[in-house]
């Protein structure tokens, strides 16, 4: 479709005939990103508040369609790259996100750890170094004053503010660790999200495979299996192998989505809640990942 045809279509968006305007919207939706620049230009040239709102809604629908499609592809292709999955969720709120900036920020943290990393370091020494760079040098910390803020779940905001919730800090921490071949992975505890330092020479099981656990929300505090037992006992939750073992990348992305749903419910944003639930449904209707 050429420029004139797209511009002519956009002019029909405010047609009083609902059937025509609905058909036009469907046609523009099918054009996807190709239509966004034309829609933004039409918004700038319009003095009609109703039409401007209709254009804004249409742009959002196209961008949401893009996020949904990208998340489906990530999941169906094996969801191996956790950072890419997290960036895709980020695009829900920040569709014009600079992906490379996020990648560069992660690489910067990794480089600063790598420069001080010794191959003869023990597992604990490696984590102490990672903690020093992550919390002391970069100043990351848990957002304890506004824990329910949805911004805590968007990686671009956490990298800028250096404040996040349990899972966002753990995700950045584990991505940096894995890039350095330090075997640190997420563990999906009820009401908490922690990290496990894995002995890769062993199989994961209920008793073994994990050397120790890390609390990324509490400055990388190191603790053991008995502490997990105590935490579950406090919650009156029966111990289950999944509470002690690394979880999959899709588990992590689903948890981020659930956190966002909870945050927007508290803020009274039903449209966002409905859309995020659509993103969550992707994992219920397609095969699980193999990561």
C-alpha cells in the first residue's frame, strides 16, 4: 500500500459510519508498524481531540500486537535468552525502547566484574565480587518504599534508577553472572524470588545440586537450604522440590507479568490488567520451554 492510500485511509478513521471506521481500523492494524509513522503525523496535524484519541488507541493496539507476537516467538523458539524475554515485556510500556542501550548497560556491569574476576576464585568469592560491583559500585538496591510500583518490573527503569523489586534485581544479577559463566539461576519461591548458585557437576534434585542461595533484594546475601526450609515454614507452605531448584526462563517471565498485573490492579488500570493477562495466556496455550 502506497503513501497516498494509507493517508486516505487515516482520513476515514473519523467517518460517522461505524462500519467504515471499523473496517479502516482493521486495515491499518494489518499494516502494523508501517502505519505508525503516518498515524503519528495525522495526530500532529489534527485539532480534533476525539480523532487524536482514536489514533492514540490505534497506535497502542498495533504496538501491543507487536509485543504479543514477539513474546509468542520468544516462547515458541525455546525462550533461551532471558534478557530478550524481559526486554519484550518492557516494550509493553515502552514501545520505543532502545534495546541496545539495555544490552550495553548489562555488558558494562559484566565487564566491571570480569576485570576483577580470578579463575581460581571460589564460588563464594565470585559472589562477593559480584555483590561488590552490583551493590557498592553501581548502587543497586531493593525498592522498599514503593515496592508495588510497576516501574520496578521494567528493566530499563531499574537500570536507570538502580532500584527494583525482588525479581527484577535477581534477573539482572543472574544475567550478568551467566554472561561470566557463573552458574546463578532464578528460584521461584512463593512470595519471594531468590537465586541459586548451582554445582553444574551435579543433577538438580530436592537435596543437592545447589551450593547456596542468594537474595538479590538484600544486597546479595548468601544463605543455605535450611533458611529456605524456615521461610516455607513461616509461610505454612509445604516444601516442594520446585522451591529449591532453578526455574525456567518462562517461569521468570510469567512471574514478572503476574507482578505487573498485581501492580496495575492496585493502581486501578483494568485495561492494562486485561492486556497483560493476554500476554500471560501465551504460556498457557503453547508448549513449555526447554531452557
